């Protein structure tokens, strides 16, 4: 299994519409190496991006609904038909309760959508592990969007999360929050993470330079 560089475009202006496609195209140029690059896009941009690049495109969220009366909800079938290969779930900006998460994961498994579930603490990561997502991303909320990486300032959060997750199931753990450069990536991998989840460090930076530098941390 390859390590993962997951770029979350969030709802940044720089990561919306045509600008989102531009970022995805730049990321696509780095594809094919030892690290899998994934773009997590707004639902409205998935089809635009997926039709133009070869790297996997993920939704930023789906809801545990099926065809029918679900006005305003994000139907998993819709993001899959648009070209999504997976989805984020339970991001700090879109928390869901445990039962909703369980149902969402079940719906994603029905459709073979890969899942990356975010956790804010090692204990939460352990709880999520029992639900068997494909990946768990540990992200202390207070460090998200900042310039201080969790891998360098709170390494115990990563090691504790991996230990607790592995006590339940062998699920790869990704590292997020404050990741900005190859040094942050390298430290996360040394601690046992299988990849990183990054947003502003790419989306609100020189995209080509940022991706190139982050990938050096995987070498």
C-alpha cells in the first residue's frame, strides 16, 4: 500500500471551481510515483475535476442516505457517479455522531467508496477504528490551519493514535493539522503515519512548489 498525500481543498476560494481544477491538474503532474496523491473537492466540483485528471478525487463528505426524499443531503451515489473514488468523513469542520458515521461507512462500503475518517484525539481514533474505515486521519482541531505541525509539536498524539488504532484493527493512520513542509511529512512517517492530510499548506501556497516539497518528505 502506497503512502498518501491527501489535499483537502475545503471551501477556499483558491480551491473552488476552475481554481480547484487548476490545483488538481498540477497535482496530477506528480502522479505515478511511490506516493498516492488524492484531491478532496467540494461535491459540486467533483465531476469537473475527475473528468480532467487521473488521480483519485474524493468528496469532502457524504450522508447516509439512499435514493428518495433527501433534499439538501449529499447522496453517496451522486458523488460516485460524478467520479469520486472515496470521501472524507467527520472532519473537524463537519463532525458527525458515531451512529451517523457507522451508517455513512456502511453506505460507502456498498458503493466501494474509500473512506478517510478524521479523529481529534487518540481515544476517538480508537473508537473510530472499531467501525473499520479504510483510513483514519488524526487532526487535533487547535492545530488545523495553523503553522505549527502536529508531527513536530505533539508527536505523542500520532504515536498514541497509531497504538490505540492498532489495538483494535490494522488501519493506516494519516496525520493532519499544520503540515506545511517536507520536514513535517518526514517526521510524521518516522512516527508511523502512512500519509498526510493537508489543506492550506497547498491550496493557499505556491501549489507546484508546495506539492514538490511535501513529496520530498516521503522519499
